[in-house]
């Protein structure tokens, strides 16, 4: 008789376990998390007055004597259910900074606000999509004998898009070092915006906090050429933050002028190294600073929040600009499933990372992200709420909806420890099915809500 595959045998074993129903409840509670955290421990709830035990929970009564909780990984390639939750939190975090809510006043939508896109400079010509790719008259060639033009019209999915016309001419060292200094470039950009705003109205930079506060949320995105560019929402408040009105001179036009001026002036210099010299790193020439209008219906703000949320769940591996796991040896680069262009960037990280001048940059540790070591999403403290606050709000909602039991006048004693993570092959198959069912249920609910709204508008 034909034997079942190992995954199916494992799934059948789990389904036949007497505690399968409880295991399924745990998996459903995690949203079908693809890589759950396994915890062991207990929770004891005591009556504060009498000291009697009101409730006790112990994982010794659970399947495998453990409790499964979400991994909370933001990358959709690692865990789609948790990344979807993270994207939702990001949407509300950014939206609150644009329209208010989550303890942010609604009047922030009347403040000067910009949606800014900053790009990396050119490190060499690459193939482009959607139009004739670098058409040139005549037949030119670089010093390596490769054509300087292309002329083809590439589809977006064409593997050539983003690849250098000549890999030998491409400034791989500049690309990697620009990534490594993207954080300082952003910090100096923000300082430059404040400085220009202050000087434009005749006040010193040191006194700028007495007049206004600059708040922002930014997300990093890998382009086809494997270079990071930055999308940011920038808002001007009064000195006390969201609750405070900006000064009369704080206009959208003045904020936009300050953004453009700062982008043009910001420069970060690398340490001098005999191998590459000293590089002056700047933002790219392409800049977009689009005002967000205060009295629209909010659709622009929702679109911006959704745009940021979409990119925050993408890892380097999903965009083809690196991998979602660290490289521990030179040989790992050869085995990475990436383009030759990205592989060359990884090798450049590894080579430069071995030089003493670049040791503080930890380029080998960040070779999997091509030298970029910043967070995908960062925000200033006063821009809006935080991920921690959103999770606390969700937990409180679960308490009030009955998903968790909390009794007034009690004290809870908790003892937990980490005992593992992930799924067996069969459990992974079953969890994926749960995640798919939940996603389909959300889609059905969304369609029903849209239908009800459509009927209400008639």
C-alpha cells in the first residue's frame, strides 16, 4: 500500500490526538501564525481580600504542555498572518498622525503636512521599465566594451529591470556605503529642515523648539535597482506637539521649501579608505514633496497610510533586494537566490566589512540587506501613537469583549518561559489552512459591509 507523505502523516497524527480541538483553538487564536512562539508556565489569579485562588491556568493541561502565541514577524514571507496584523497596526499608526485618533487630536489634519519621497543617487545606469530603456543615438560603449544604451521597452517583471548596463562600471562600493549611511543622512535631513525653517523666519536653530515641532513617520523601500528610497509623512506642529497650533509662519509652502533646501545641502562623508577613498554621500536628484490637503475627504490620507503599511511588511527577500536571513560566511552569498547585481552588492558588503575603516558599520552583519541597517519604519515621538499602545488597546478590547477574563479586586501572578518556536510539517499544513479560512472570512465580511454601505447610499 502506498505510504502517505511525511507531512500528511504528521497532520493525521495531530488530528487524531485527543487534544486536537484545543490545539486548533490555540492555532485559531494566533490567526494561523506560521511560526508561533511556544511558552510554558502558569497564571494564578488571587482574590486581594481573602487570598483565595479565583482562577488558575497552567500549560500542563495544554497539548504538548505549552501555549502558542503569535510570532509578530512583520515580513509576509516569514508569516503572512502576523504581517497582516502588523500592516493593520502600521496603517492606524500613520493614519492617526494624519487625521487624528488614538489620542491624537483631529485638528492635526489642518497642520502643514507633506508626503515626501527621497531617493538614492545614481551609482551607474540601469535598465528601466515602461519606456524605451536609455535610448541613445549611435552606438556608444563604455571602457569595458559594453553598450551605453539599450532602447528596448522592458516589462515591469523583466529580470533586466534594475540591473546595471555595465556591472564593471557600477559603483558598488558607493551603493553599499550609501545604504550604511542612510540613517545619518535622514537625521541630517531632519536637522536641515528645522534649520531652514528657523532661518527663513529669522530665529536661531536653538530656539526653534520654542516655536514649532517637526514630526514625521518614514518607511524605507527597495527599488528595482536594489537601492533604498524613503517615503515620509512630515507634519509641522506647535512646540507642544499635536495638541499645539503651529506659528503663523508655519505654512505648507515654507515647509516644502525647507524640505527641498535640506535635500540639496545634506552630505555625509565616509572615513577615508585606501580602497575607495573618501566619499561624499548625498540624496538623489529625484525628490517629491506633495502637500496633503486639510479639507479633502481623507482619501488621500488613507491612501498614504495604506501605502506605508504595504511596504512595512515587505522584507528584502520579497523585493529581490537581498534576503530575510543573515549571511554568516562568504559561501552563503553564492547560495542566495538573488540576481547577479544583488549578489555583487552582498560581496561588496563582505569585502568592505573586512576593512578596519568600515568596522563600525558592521557591513558583514548587514550584507543580507545590502548594507542598509535602519528600521523599515521609524517615527518621531510626537507624530502619533505607538505599536505598544495599539497592542494594549487590542488586548483591552479582547478583555471587554469577553475574550479574556479579568475580575475586579484580584491580583494575577504569572510565571512563563520560552520553550521553542515553529511548527512540525503537519502542524504547518493545518495552520496554513486556518490562516486561509480566516482570510476568506475577512473577505466575506468586507464584501458584506461594502454591500450594506452601497444599499445605504441608494
